[in-house]
C-alpha cells in the first residue's frame, strides 16, 4: 500500500489516525538520531532518508538521478514498516540488532531482509531504533553501497 504524498506532513495525515502519533514519534526518533548528511524526503510511496545528489551525484543505480536511499518508513495495511539498508548490507549491524531486540521488546522480531515490521504502535522499541539510526554515517553507507551494490 503506497501513500502518495508531497511532504512528510501530507504522508502522516493520510495514515490511519490510530497510528499517526506513534508513526510521528518513530519518524522523529530516526530524524533526530541519524548522522548528519542524510536528507528526508517522500520516496517510493514512503518517507525516506537518503544521501542527496549533492553529496553523491551518481545517485541510486536502479533509478538514475535519484538520491541514494538509506532508510524508509511506511504505513502498510497491517503494520508500520522500517526499511534500513544497514541491516540488509552489514552483517555486524544485523547481528547487533537481532541480539538487542529482545532486550527492548517482548514481541518476537518480525523482520525481512531490510524490513522490520511493527503491528502495534505500542510495540515499537524507540530506544533501539534510536541506537540503530546512529550506526552508520553517510560516508560509510556510500562505501558499502559502492563495494556491494554498484556494479
């Protein structure tokens, strides 16, 4: 389920009312803890944080001329989804997150390759997401991207 929005506020206003407060808190948690250099923007029907073209002019190889995505946040039909490319691309970050998750949540981790799903707003481990957001700088992400994904 994609939400077409022109701004962050527009996106949040279009998600179910019962999720808006928790979604906004998750958005703010990520925004306040990401290292400098990432920029937030609506992308792919979600809210995203990416490496801007002014920093990395090559952009994303799958969609030339667009910023290099790093984190996306979405309100799906049955859950809130957090997509974090550091989880997908860096085994050390993934292992850390999987080990730490039970210390921050009583719920079982519901996760795909880069996607962490939260079915209930009250189950979001904000402190853990804060720590995760700090784990990778723009320069580190560009280096990993170029070594693993850009062919």
